[in-house]
C-alpha cells in the first residue's frame, strides 16, 4: 500500500534542462542503475522486475517481468529490444514527454532490458509525426555514444548495446506490436498471425521484446530502489509504480498528471485535480483509457483509475488517457468521429474489421442525418459483436467496444435522433 | 534511368545500413529521406529506391501507399494538418478546419492555386492535453484558436 505521493517523471517535464545528460547524471542518479544491473545476473534482474509488479503501459497491462521471461535463453538469431513509441491511441500523450524531457531514462532502461534478455540491439519505433521528438532522441543517443553509455563495452563492463530510432509514417495500426515489427522490417504495417509471438519470433525472426516507452523508462528506478519499493508505490495488489495519466476534453485543467498506480478515482481526478468541467457544466461521459476503452456514464466515475477496478466495471485502463465529455456535447457525433478513425486505420486484412467499421460509420451517419430506423441500433450492436474477437489483432475490439458501450450507455441519445430527426 | 535522389540521400543511407540486418528494413528511412529532399515521392524516386534496396518497384509502391505521411502526389509548400480526433474535436477542432477552408478558399485535401498551402485533417497527434493541435510542416502548434491560426498562416513565407 502506498503511503507516499512520490512521482518519478512529472517533475522533470516542461524543463528543457532535464533532457541533458548532465541533468540526468546529477539530478536523477543517471546511469547508476546501469552499473548495478550489469552486475546482476539476467535471471536476477527479471525476478526483480517481476517483484516490482511493473505492468505494460502500452495498453494491455501485461506484467513486464513475465513477458521478458518468455524470451529463450539460447537463440541462433540475434535478440532484439523494440520500444513502442508509436503513441497513437487517441487521447494518449505521455510517451512524447518522456522522450523529449527524459530521453536518458528510456535509453538507460533499454540497455538494462538488453542485459536482462541477452540482446545487444535496440530500436525505438517512433510515430512519424513526432519529428522533433525523433530529433531530440537522436541527439541524446549521439551523446550517449560519445560518453560511453551506448555502443561497445559500455562503461568498461564488456556489454555492447546499440540503439536506432526508426520513424513510422502515419499508421495507427503500427502501434500493434506485430504490425510494428513488419513496419520496422520495411513492410506494410499489417499485424501478423500469432503464434509465433514476438518473444519467440519477432523482429527479423529473432526473439524480441516489445515494450512501451513508459514501461521501459521505469527500469532505472526499479533497479536502483528495488522491485518491492516500486511495487509499493502502487495502491492495489499486482499493480506497481506510478502512472502517467493524461486528461483531455472538457476539463478546466487538461494535461498530464502522475499518481501511484490506483491512487485516484476518476471523480477525484476530474474535480480535485483538473478543476472540474469547463463552464461548470454537468458531466456526460468519460472515456477512461484511450478512445478504444468502453465509455463510462457520469454515475460510474467513483471507480479507482487502475487496471482491475476498471476491468471489473466492463471498461479498461488502457493507456490511462482520460477523455472527458460535458453534458451538451453530442455523443452520437462523437462516436461517429471515433468509428471514422478506426475505419480509416483498419489495415484491411480482416473482413470483419475492414467492412464492419465502415458499415457502422455509415449507419451512425444515417442516424445523425435523422434517417435512422429503430432497428439500426440493434444492427450496430450486431455488427460490433461480429467484429469483437474475430480479427487478427485488437483493432477489431478497439472499434467494437466503443460502439457497444456508447449504444448501451447512451441509447436514448441515439433514439432521440431516430425519433426526432436530425435536429434532436 | 536518370537519378533523382541526391548524394546526400545516399550518404544518409550508407550511415544507416549497418544499423539493420538487411536492406529491406531501410525502406521507411529511405522513403522519409527521399521525401525530405523532394517534398513528395515522384514515381522515379520510388523506382530509384527499389534499385537501391534491390527489390521490385512494386514492393516500394506497396509499402509507400500504406502510410499516410508519404505524399504520392505533390503537396503545397506548406502542409497544414489539423487534428480532428476526439480530444481536439471536443476542443473545437472543426472550427479551425472551417476557418482554414474559408481563409484559404480550399477544401480539406486540396492545395491553394499558388501551391502555397495544402490542408488536411489529421488523426490524433498525441497532443490531447493541449488540444486543439495541428502540424504545420514539421512543427506542432497547440492550444490553438482562430486568432493564433491566422497569425501562424500569415507568417508563412
Ligand atoms: C491497434 C493497436 C494499437 C496499439 N498502439 C499502441 C501504441 O501506440 N503504443 C504502445 O505502446 N502500444 C500500443 N499497442 C499495444 C501493443 O500491441 C503492445 O501490447 C505494447 O507495445 C506492449 O508493451 P507494454 O507491455 O510495455 O505495454 C497497440 C495495440 C493495438 C491492438
């Protein structure tokens, strides 16, 4: 149980100084974890990460130590550390600040990961739009090479590690880990059939760990202060560390916040930290974990913002990106915009996702025009349930879940358009 | 085949080669580098990239056409991309789009007659806490309103 209000990241954000190596070395104990980690056996390191209860920050919340444990010890092919910096789930904007204000946390974390799984090669797959962030990362990488924190024989330890920034080019689907790997290999970003999972056959067919930026940026803290300490930063069993929480939409103070995992309810977040709803209006809806997470009504916000509590009420923490919608916003219109995104970003491989998302957008548009029929609401649910679980990757669920939850929770809003016409 | 890509392109690629286990992996970096110097990706540049990588030109087209950032048609001197995804939409992104369309006399997807501006709607830029946001060429601009948008566009050469 957490007793502290300690934060790890947010105090360094917004400060240009913090991205320099000197700041990292002097103000953040930079690169002390690396020496410690390289003195540990890989298995010991993996055990420490398991004990930390660090869970993936990319959306699925998978325990990081467990994921690393799947990597085979022996491999004929090189192993890879791949960082998912695609950050494209709508509502999510945390990895950008880690990369532009504390890039060395990520770079040190990558070397530690390399040692844990026996890899000497890392890639950071960054979304194409983050041009400036890619440049800052490349500058930090160059500094790390110049000062012996990357490259051959890092700090005289005999361990080698290389990092390359690989820019994406505008495709949401490349955040899905196997699509990302195809894109890294110079192909279209189409998800792969699993198994084999990346841990067995990932980048260039070698065993590969794919982790989110925030996940890996936590490692220097875990190594320096121990798995138990990190686990105790969280407030619920099995969920360690702090969470960077992004709040956007109709609140007075949108932006990034950081709490011990499970340290805040959505109500507290909105009203105590973000100053309440714009114009002191009433709350209509909250999307708690990036736009693919099922929507919550105003009467559901006393839930603790963490993995298990949200799962229990049928939603998900996802990327801890909370989007807030006030009472006078048209949620049917909002759903249309969300479906449009997923329809546009569907890679097209799986029929249910490719056709279903487009079809659902057409139906919602029709409803908005005042031409909907009562049956259309059931049809939306029917199409969504025929996408859910029937596609190669979770983009299918990402479009099905918002539709299912909006229809379930805001049915009267849809009916008003159907019965009252376009000006409902 | 007359070369369209510069020596600079080839020297950037040479530096990247040792970073990847094979040449096909240089596909995205090569497309980015080519677009950076040409502003878009004319067909000859795609053929030349195929030649450099040692693959069929169709393979380069297949990849280039998958990603929205690769311009397979010429764009204006300045590329305006306004995010209209959820967070920006909640903060008035469509007012910005309407304003731009009126001001420039073009619709989304079009380029002005003087080829100065191309306007696009963009999917989530990852700047939701400072919405509404847009990209103007390589730069992000956040917490926008129409006044700030006017200032920005008027200041472009
Ligand atoms: C459609 C789709 C988009 C995704 N986008 C991202 C993303 O932008 N960033 C990210 O870290 N994970 C994303 N993920 C999750 C990744 O597939 C993967 O689970 C994650 O990178 C694993 O890292 P973690 O265990 O550290 O969270 C996405 C998944 C799906 C299905």
